C-alpha cells in the first residue's frame, strides 16, 4: 500500500495549479520582453531625433554665420537671409536662403530652400514641436537689423507621455552682417522675390 501511494503521480488539482503557475510566469516573461523592446525602440528613436536636431542646428548655424543680412520678412517661424557666396555684393536668387517651420499633422518639420527656380525644399529635421523657433536680437524691433539670432528646436519622436521633449538652443552671430545691404523687396535681379507686404509663401517675379 505504501509503494502504491508513492507511485500514484500528480492529481488533477496539482496539475491545474502547476499549469496556472506556468501561465503566470510565461505572461510575466512575455510582458517583460515587450516592455524592454518598446523601451529600446523609443530610446533609439529619441537618440536619432537628438542627432537630427544637432545636425540641423549645425548646418543652420554654419550658413547664418556667413550671412550679410537677415531680411525683415523673417519672423518667429521662418527666417530668410542673404549669403554672398561669390562675394560680388549682389543678391543672387540662389544666395537668398530660407529656413521655415512647416506644420505636419500634429507636429512640424524644418525645411530649407533658396529662391532659385530649381530649388526644392529639403527637410532638415522632423518630429518638431510646432512652436516659435527664431528669436532676433535687434535695435529697433525689426528682424532686418538682427546681428544675433537664436534658434530653439524641440522634438519628440515618441508618443506623448512616453519620453521627454528634446530641446536644442543655439545663438548665432552674423559675422559678415552688413546693415547697409539692400532689403529683400528692393532687389531687382530676377525671379524668386517675395512680396514684403504679403509674404504668403509663393515666389513672385518682379516686372
């Protein structure tokens, strides 16, 4: 009788308890793997977004430092300036550069283009918070007299509440600033001009 009792195996109740415990452990393990993968994905996206912010900020700062003038049609979400690339003191249409915050769904992206007819807007960084990004140090309140420009880029690649916003703030001083340079609306060197009174985003040819 003692041998039979020792060899009787597991009861149904014991089997059910064991299966329940195994299911709980499996659920916990799968949940842990999902959380780790999700965290890693958000971390990778966050790192890529921060790297993109730095790349865009570096290119913007490099260009603006060479600028001779910021045009007065610039505002908190777009900046237009002149870089005298060939140093002939003439505002060629390909030397008038624009950086602009463009809303995309619930976020925004920073694009760059010139006044050249063949210029195509290129995206510099995505997943930006749609807010004011340009600040101008001026003597009369006009962006056209600015010699120092601050750019603030805030981005968040992850869904709201998952990761904190990433922000980069950079101040750029115009090394070649020339306050006597002609303003945007008074140039007469061809296509690609913007109407200073109504800057609706479409280039206009002067007649």
